[in-house]
């Protein structure tokens, strides 16, 4: 009897209980935007640092033995053309060699004059005069060579041949040096380049005169340049392909590190935010919204440009593209979409 009475009391409540609303079907909140097709630069990113170009520096030396008397500059210092760099004193043997060359020329000239007098008196032959004349010429050449090397003076000042930066000074004041010993290396102000490492797989895409945007990895200003040259072999240390990027004179400091964005072409396709592209075992894909339902669209990623990807696929330009909330989606899931700002 009690169970019958309870059932009777429950019937009015069931008759008045609210029915389930079809509008309460679970959905996923997403953000969308209109698909956009276009063209963006195809960019390769590489890293490197500023260094002298192959023809951007000079090694300074003396072609005679002597002593370093004084050094007027320090490594890293900027110098102007004609500025004093180093004082060099010739050794006694070098001075003696020059004096001997002077004496040899004087003797040769005297001998030629004597042979000329004998020839006039028909006491010498023309061959003898020719030999005497050659001796004078040989002695003069030897003396001129020593003069070009600065052997005519006991002290010589080494000056900067161009505006540049002192790279290294491998000698010290007072050192005795042999002929040809490096005294100082100088880098031209316009002789610095940024050498970056290119992945070998991108070697065929990088060519001279391509545009490069340089971003310093520390403090400094961004720069624009061009590819000057690309090596044909791997750098044995980095296992990358070295490429030189031109920069404006004085714009960089040797050793300064940069990120280089090299424009190697153009990418054409659908331009979508990077976060809009998902990947699974089937490959890359995006979601588009038809009505209030999400649909998967398989795509191929052609490349990236900043925060965007350039993709190719059967994207419908009339359907909104899901750019946020897509990680919660699967095919044919109901969504609540808002246009992206």
C-alpha cells in the first residue's frame, strides 16, 4: 500500500518536471578568423658573428732584421690612414748591407767611367763597356730594393696604410725580429663581414646578393645586408656551410654575434597562425567551422614566416578557420565560435 501511495504522489512531479533542452548539447568554445591567402618571404635563419673578410685585412712586416723600438697602438684600437703604429730599428748587419750596396754602386760607376775612357782611346772593347754598364745597373737594382724596404735609415716608422682596426700585435717592445716577421695585423673598417653557418640542406637555396636581416644577440641595432659569398665545403668545426654577409662600414664590432634571416624566395598559399596548425600520425591539419560544427582539413606546411605558417590544402575561404581552442577538437564536434580580434 505504501509503495502504491508513493507512486501516486510522484506522478504530478514527473508531469511538471522540465524537459531536457536540445540547446544544452555540449560544445567547445573556439576562436576563429577568416582564411587569408597570400605571399610571404621564404626565410632561412642562421647564426654567426662579425669577422674580417678574406680580403679585409693586412699583415704588416719588415723585410729586414732589426728591433721593435716602440709600439704606439693597442689591439682593438681604431686608427686612421697614415697614423703611427710602430717604430722599427734596423740591425747593424742590415745597415751594413745597405752601406755595402751603396759602395758597390759607387765602384761600379767608377769602373764604367774608366772603361769608357779606355774605349775612347781604343784600349777597351765595346763588350767590356757593356759588362761595366751592366754591373752599374745590377748594383742600382740591389740598392733600390734595399731602399724600398727602408734600409736607408737606421729607424723606420710603420704607419697605417688605411683606416682600420688593430687586430693583433704579436711582438713586444724590444723584440729582435727576423725579416718577414709579422709585426701587426690591421683590419679595414669596411673589411668586416658577418659569417653565418648555413645548414648543408639549404646550401643550394642561398646565393650572393640575397637580402639578409641581421639581429644582434646582445645590445645593438638591427642591420640589413646581402650575401657576399657561400662556401662550397663544410666548416670542420661547426659542420655547417659558411656564408659571408656584407654590412655597412663601422656598423659591427669584430666578434659581435647575430641572427641572420636570409630571404631566399617567396612562399604562396594560405597564411594561418602557427597555433592553428596541428599534427598527428596522418600529418598536419587545421579545423574549419561549418555552421556550428568543426571539420578537419588536411594541409601541407610550405614554410613559416614569423608567427604564421604558409599551408596548402583544401581550405574553404567561406568557412571560418579555428585559431584557438583547436586542441580540444575532433572531427564534427560542436563548437561555439567567436571571430578573432
